[in-house]
C-alpha cells in the first residue's frame, strides 16, 4: 500500500516503468489503496493493474490504458477518463460521480454497484 499522497505529479509523456513512491507505473502494477488524487496519469499504461480502493479523485487519466484493471471501490470522483481504454476493467462499487468518460471504451467493463451520478458517458450524455 502506498503510504504517501502523490498529488501534483505529472506523468504525461512518462516512460513505461516509471516509479512513483516506489511503485512502478506499468501494466500489472500493484497500487492497491494508493492516494493519487489530482495526479496526472494521462496516457499511462496500467493494463491489469490492481487499483482496488485507490483514491483517484480529480485525477487526469485521459487516454490511459486501464484494460482489465481492478478499480473496485476506487474513488474516481470528477476524474478525467476521456478516451481511456477501460475494456474489461473491474469498476464494481467504484465512485465515478462527475467523471468524464467521453469517447472512453467501456466494452465488457464491470460496473455493478458503481456510482455514475453526474458522469459524462462515452456518447456525451450525462447520467442522472
């Protein structure tokens, strides 16, 4: 589990395998319970990563690849997931209130119990 808050970090244009607080940002990374609110993870490769219970409130994940990632009970409130690849992602019980999912790929994503209030869906509609 990540002990420190990683806010104000910018990983735009990062190279795969970059470390944040001792954790590698790469496919299959274990970031369970990490505090990443407000972090810029745009374009990050986090396929099959364990982000269970991670705090990503207001994070920028624009164009990130989260295919098959585990985001159960993650707090993604007001996060930017535009053009994110969430194919087969596990978002059970996640807080997705106010998130932007414009042009995101949610094919086969698991959203059981997820809070989508005020979220902008892939087609641009707002979920009530």
